[in-house]
């Protein structure tokens, strides 16, 4: 699949039995419906989002989901803004956002 933010081919990795789509260019993470709960239960969210520095990609354009729909920006825990697809309920986190939400939940 292409990254919703920078349109680079995403790589798939397995974390705690959950397949995660990560962009090697910008570090964004795409989670299918239900995967957020799975990685939270397995306490691997910070591991999923822990990587070296990535290329900064402007977030001034709407993210485009893998289903082709424009994603809507949502503000979640700790005022983190992430992208969500109303059609397939996929979620896209820019680099660092998933880790920030995970840290908030741990407090």
C-alpha cells in the first residue's frame, strides 16, 4: 500500500502478532480497523513507532487512505492529531504520534 501522507510504498512488519504498515520515508504508521486496540493490549505501540529520524513531510494536504478515500483529521488523547478513514476505519499516524498517544495512556 502507499503511504497516506507521502505516497511511498509502505513496509509491513509484525509486532506482537499484529501486521503494521510503516512508511520507510516519513515514518508514518497505518493501522487497520481494530489494530490500535490489539497493539495497545500487547503494549507494543511505542515499539511500533520507535525508529530513527525520518524525512519531514508536509502535512498540509489531506491523507489519502489505501481505500482511496480522503482521511479526516481527528484530535485524540494528549491533543495528538491523526488521520482516520470513515470508509474503512483505518487510522494513520505521522511519525511520533502513536508513541505520544501510548505515553498518554500509560500516565
